[in-house]
């Protein structure tokens, strides 16, 4: 496994790689969710590249950029075990030199939910992914379903800008109690971790209602909200049932949809989702 820190080195090495190349962009501090992306990439490509870069431009003022968990040595050990070929670990200065002034803005699908709650977040996500895709030039890039809106945004960018790669979305990996695996789960104390199971309970309720024939999105949102309010540590940011492609909020579930949740448990903001259809 080779660890590369500069764009020049990465580009030079890229010319020697066996095709196709699978790429997993990450911010590090790996859990089973990240590793499931790596394993999928390993299964489908002779070469696997993973990037580790905590991207400052996708964090807003007062968010957790400084506190975001980091442990590079642990991460490299886990990637070596998964037989990753190359790990790209650039510095902030490498990715955003002093005179950096170009940004990627994906419109419409970024306007709601995470885009509304975290202004500028998706501009940072789209820009760093575009840069990494240009540097790595992967055949396929792997993203988790847990960040469903992010995956929709990246797919839209790739389609609109005619980028020559496939975006592969891998199912969410959950703990035994249903909590979606996330690097931010480390912020939760034991009581908060138990309270956080309300996200999966609410999503499961939505899926059960839909499978039972309920198509009225307002009724499902109302029942989800009532369930969440029973958990005293949970504070709702949003509960949404949206078109799985356009992110348009639905009144009636008459097409493939995604149920999105963002909940604060104490000081920690958690997101999760489930696909309907």
C-alpha cells in the first residue's frame, strides 16, 4: 500500500495503475460503513484508491471542523488490512492553495434539507469531489446511502458536467440497535447513544406505514414526528419525504421516494434516511 501526499505524485502514479480504478473519497476516522465502501471497490476493481481529507470548505461557521475525529495511523492500518493499493492524504494547502478561487455549485437538489440547514455545505462537497475526480480519474467512485442527499448531488454533478465515471451508492451499515454508523457517533455519551436509536425507529415506522399501503406523506411525517417527540433528548431539524431524484417534497408517495431525518441528540446532529420504492 502506497501513501501519497501530493497531486504531482498522485498524477504520476495514476498513469501506471491497472484499470478500472475504484475510488473511495473519505474524511477518515473509519468505521464499518467506510470499510463496506472499500470492500465493494475492492470486489469490483483491480486498483483501489482511498482519499483521506477533512475538507474545511464543507463545514460552516460554528460546526465541528476542529473537533472532527482524526486518527491517520489507525485509518492506514485498517486500509492495509483491506488491501487498498493507494491512499491519497493531501494537506489543506495542497488542495486549496492561497490563490484558490473556483467552486462547483450544483443547484436545485442542494436547496433543501442539508443544503438549507448547512449553507455552503454542498458547494464544498461538490468542489472537493470534482477536484479529487480530476486528480484520481477513477472509473467508479463509491458513496454511502447514509448521506443520500450528498450522493444525489454528486450524481447530478457528474451527469451535468459529463464527468467520465460511475457513482456507486452502497447501502447504509448500521449498529445492532439500528443506529447508522457515523464518525460523529463518537460524540455521543451512552445515554445519548441509546436516545439516537429513535432515528431508525422513526424511519422504520415510515417504511412500515408505506408498506401497509399509506401513500399520504403528511400522515407519515406526522406519525414520525410524534414518535420522535417521545424521546426527550431528541430535537428535530427536519423530517422529509422527498422525490428520490429531484429532492422535491412529496404530498403523495406515488414515485420512488426517500424519507430523510436530521435530529440533534444533545449537541450532536445526526442524519439518516430510508428508501421507499
